[in-house]
């Protein structure tokens, strides 16, 4: 049941879908590049955890999902919401803390989420989304809805207790859940190999669910693993664990560039970049005759315009009114509940 | 009217709420078995998909309810001992309590957390005797703490109907108490305190299982010392019925708070602050708090009694504020 699977190239994919995978990855890459600029220019406050390098994971997994499927996202979550179909303008607006943002400026980078397209929260606590995905999956199963819940988490979550509790619940109740471990090799600066004996996907065996390990730099491999997992989930057979071997190009967060951290060698970073998910996919599409160089360039240009427009939208969106700082806490507020810090 | 125990009133509320709305489900440990009776008959009536027995995984089943709520269900999460919430604290405090604001109001979280056998029961020692509502109030949960069977049923129905996370405190000492309970489904609204006994000399604000104790002390003082004590029960701690609270305080000008949570940053501390800020000019004496001491519950029964707030302490406090005069 448990096996490592190699990058898959044998399946024939419609050209339009192949290009959409490229488009989605290019969108994340350009989005994150712009995020770095906006952070440097102090237009974005706080910290951002860029998804660059891991695009094939979000896009490959979400490529196998429908709009009504849901995901729980992480602190490194921009890629998940974008891959699920999030709007670039509303994403930037959230990062700029504006009312036009998905969370009306109440969430920011770490909690950016569009519930309408099935993002059930982006979590600043490692592993915390896993049981949330299980609860949503239970509803889908109980209501006989043909929907799937995906929980994204990093290799850092693999030793977090609640993830294991959640995997157990999903397994005993055959829940339509896919556990996606984005193994980018480091929990901030701690190498996975120093804190874990076996590979993450092996843990799935303990819960009696299939555990697979795929090349997370290969969008096609991730997509096919996700398809198998969603089919299993949709036919009532229960959860799957997918480990995606990947790498983040930037530091743990934007500010890390300015700190002299040396937990990764430049040689290691360069080696992973040789297997860039976007370049690999562009090359493979061209080799297979799914598109030409001009098509790639056209998509890149289209994304560039979308990013520019998104930033423009964000900048024009008004900031929230401080008098409304307590809004959104409750669906049903009461007098003095929530209370201000000073009696009005 | 028909008399039910607090526990039976909870059971009836569960049955009626689940019967009225098929999105209501219940999850926790030993729910089907019904180790005390409050979940009796639920599994037979509503089946496996709405009555879920979990492994010992408090964090996971708490997060599970959050996900189920986001997907459109109205989960009841039952903790068989209140101190189990500490195992699930991230899922409660960082997730459920913060999620709506962090999402900018995109989703509601209609979840009811039932904390069974809250407080001390005699000899249950340090990890099974807590009344953890101050932590939950601090985190922003709506919290109800009914003191009798009627309020238990009505507040449970309202908790399940409320579109926000609500904590229902089921005090251990209240569970066997009997009282009149209507058969039909009814809700006790949040933010509405209740004058459980009218009086004019001193206001006693009592919480949960301490309300019957306060009523007994008030009765004795009326008969033995001709002191008229008003007993005010907030019923929901958040939202708090400030208007009702201040009305009673302004009437008597003398206040004793009787609460079984820690003295430091306990619920009595918050009530004292509110009264001090908003009714200072009405006060004829300093507020007195009769609370639990600031230590984990010791096992020995005499030590336990020394840590818990007691009727004698309440009586002494009432007499002290009653006779207090500015020098």
C-alpha cells in the first residue's frame, strides 16, 4: 500500500488543462515576487512566508479539486488560496490590510482565506488545520456530498500531536480527507532529518491509509497523486497521505534575507532551483507539443498584468475604520460584548 | 410543574435541539455510553453520523467541530471533565475563538462546548476539580453557567441556537438538583441575569452551583437576623447583563460576590471592577469577594474545604458589608 512513486509523465493531459497548471504556478511565483517588493517598500506590515519554489504542490493538488472541495491552509498559504482560484486583487488587498481584502484586513498574510472558494482558514499554528479538515469532511460524508477536504501542512507538522490525532480520526471514520505534507526539508532552520527518523509518508502506515511520496517539484506527479487520492476519497474509501518533496526558495519568511542564517548552503539552494517546477513544466509542455514558447511568454505577460492590476486594486481599497476594530468577533454581538479597552 | 434534575433537563435539551434541527450533532468521549445520563438515548435516536464517540483525542475532536461548523453543522462538543479543555486549548483559543474575526466575518461558528462535572466534587484532587470559565471568558467565548434545571434547559437550547461558540458550564454540584422544567422547547436568552431572591440590604452575586447555597444563607439571615439579601444570578457570564447587575447594586449599595473560581483574575475580579467603575457612587461599603483560593485543589477533604468558598464565609462577608460604615 505504501510506496514511493516517481514523477509521472506518461499520462496524456489536455493542452488547456496543462496550460492552466502553468498559469496557476506562474501566478503564484509572480505574486510572491511582488510580495517581497511590497514588504521591502513597507507597504506590507508584519511578516510574509513566501510560497516560491513550492508552486507545483498547491497547483498539482488543487488541480484535482473542484470549487466545492475545501482546503485548510498554512502560514505559507498564499499559494493555496491562489491555486484554489483566489483573486489576486483581494489577496493583495488583504496583505495591505485593506477592507477589500478577503479578511477585511483582519487576517493578513498568515490567515488569508476565501471561505467562499473553500479555504477553511490559514493557520499560524503548525498542524492545527488537520482536525478542521476532518470535521468538514465528516459533514460532506454525512450529507452524502461528493466533496473532499485537503489539509496542507509542512514537514514541521509531522511531529505535532494534533496531526496524528486527526489522521487517526480520518482513518477510523473513512473520511474524504487528503493529508498533504509539503516537505520543504526545514522547519524554519531545523532540518527534518535531525528531528525525524523515517520519511513523513511512512507515518500513514500506522493509520492504515495509503501514504505516497511524490516529487513536489513536478506538478504532473503531484496532480496524479492527488487524482488518485480524490477518487479514493470520493468513493468512500477514506483518507490518503501525500508527501511532496519540495523546497522553498526564500527564507522561512521575508525578513530572513537580512539575517545571516546559514542552515542551508547556497549550493543546496542552487541545486533545487535547477529543478524549478515552473521551468520543468514549461519544458515538458513544449516537448509534448502542448504549447509553444510564445504561449509561455503570453501567459507570463498576462499574469504580469493581473499582478499589476491586483496591486492597483489593493492600493485603492480603503483601510478599515478603527471604530470598527471589534467587528466580526461575533455573529451575534451584545451590549459591551465584545468590550472595548476603555468604557465608551 | 413537572420536576426534572439538571442532568435530565440537559438530556431533554439535547434531544429536543437535535430533533428540531438536523444540523445539530454531538461529539466527544463516551457519548453513546452516556456515563452520567445527559446523553442518554441520543445515539439510538440520531445515529452514528450525529452522535460521535471519539478516541481520547481532545484537540482533534475540538478542531473537528470547528471544521464541521465551517461546513454548516452545529456541533455540540462535550468534555467529560472541564480540565480536558487544556489539552485542546489551541483548538479552542487560537482556532474556534479567533476564527470569525480573523476571517473578517466570512463564516459563523455555531459550536456549543459542554463542560461536564465542573468544579469540585470532594476528593477529585488537582486535575478534576477546576471551574475553568475565567480562561474561556478571557479568550472571548460566550459562557453560560446555569444554577438550576430550568435555566439549564433554556440556556442549552439558546447555546445550540446561537451562531457563535458558547461554553456551557455544567456544575458538578448542580447536576442532581431538581426543579420545575416545562416539557416544551424554550430558550433562556443570553445577557439576562435573574433575581433569584429579592432583597434590599445586600446584593449577593452568586455563580452556578453557589446560587442555591446563597439562597439558603439569605433565608437564614432573613429569619435569624432580619437582613434582606438579594441574590442575583448572571446566568450568562458573557454576555453579562450589566443593566440587571447595576440595578441590584444601586438598590442595595452593598455587594458580596460568591464565585468558585480563583481569586486572581477570577470572575469575581471582573465583576468587582465593573461595579467599581460604573456604580462607585452607589456603594456604601467596599465590595467583598468570596472565592476559591489560588491553588490547585488538594486531595485531602479538609484541605479541599479550606480552598473552596463556603456558606459561612459568605455569611461573614454579608454581615461585614452590612455593618460597614465610613469612619
